[in-house]
C-alpha cells in the first residue's frame, strides 16, 4: 500500500480520534474546581444518561478540587462497567507496587457483543496475506493513552471526563462515534508515579489555593511522580520494554493495532509547546518524508 493510499484510509480514523479526544477539556489544576458542565459547555445536561454517575457524583468532589488517586480512578471506571453496556474494563497487569493496570474498551453495545469478531477483522486488514474483510464495515480502532508521566496529573482527570462523556453521552454525535469506532482507553499508564504525585499535592495543597510556583504543593520532593517505582521514565521505554507497565500496554497495542494512538501529556505554563505539522525549515533530513506527509493529515 502506498503512503498516499494509506493516508486516505487512515484519515477517517484520525478525524474521529481528534473529535473524541477533543470532546473534553484537560482537567483544571487543583487550584481550580469546576462543575461537570464546565468541561462540556456545548452539551445540554439532557444529553447525558442520568443513570451514569458523573465523576463528581461518584468521587464526592469536583474535578480540579483535588488530585484523584489511582484507586479512585479504577473504582469509578469499574462502576461505569457495572452500569453500562458501552464499556468493558479489563485488568491487563500489575505495577511493581501492586496497582492494577487497565484496558478500557468503549464502543456501542452492538460492537461490545462482538469484540473478538471485530478485532480479528481489524487485524486482517493489517495482514496482506489474510482474506480482506470489507474495511467500510470494520470500525476504526482509536487508542487514548493518559498519564505516562505520573505527575502530569491533569491527563488522568481528563481520562475520567472523556470516559464519562462517551459512556453517558446520548447525542447523535456520540452514538455515531461509538458505532464507527472501538475506543481503547488507558486511563493511567503510570499508576505508581501518579499516586506518588497525587499524595504529595493533596497533602500540601492549601485552602484557599496558593498559585505561587514555589509553594510546597508545587515543588515535589525526590523522586517526584514522573517515573514509575524503579524511577524509570516510561515514555522512554517503548523500545527497550524493560518495565511491567510497558509490557502490559504493548500486549493490548499489538492485539488491537490502533489506527490512531494519542498519548496525552501535560505541559507547564512556562513551557514552549510542541506543534505539528512542523514548518519546512524544521524538518529533519534523517526522517522519512512520508512521516511529514502523514503529519499534515493527522495534525
């Protein structure tokens, strides 16, 4: 398959992934708490299933008022799994400190009933030696990965909001997404680091909030929450695959082969921001030209 034909085939998945990931705003920092409607300003409350609890209703606090621990993230997602036929929560492994690693699958109830059939058909599309199914009838697979750096905590809060939006949303738009896609969500890629950061910030935050960047809440003590139990930066372990967290999520990746994978991070207000597509002057001669061509479609 040529790069141009591959781009054409991947473009719908890219657009859907962008829509899904843009459905929610990144969670506000702990200094700012907001009701659930703040994150979905264009969605009427009637467009959500009242039988599905919001993160705020389940956790007992507004997203942004404190940092959500990993066990609370797990408990909320399992409650959604209990209440809804749009979501399946699977434990795919354990961290070195014993915290569960999750793979969350969100799609329409009809698709949930035939996940293995859909996965097999999707895998065949990536195997030129296999009989080719009708791609137009095979949902795209979108991977949403949150919080590989544990102290980039807003990503985990955004995972809760995104999952709620997809599970509880009753709009025609959400229904259409779920019919056309299997959405894989890894809500917290680095649970040990996240809890290290969440416990620090929750212990030292003040009321009223203090925004001074030198306040103790905002200055973690070593080893901080960026890394996992063994102080490994999991965002540098994709190729080496030395850590349990990486091995677990790569099994899911290779099982499903997402059309599009989005890795959510957090950047400080004093940082520059990485954008694609890059200006031509910044393109590296060491990278394939096809990569830049595809970036223009995806980004």
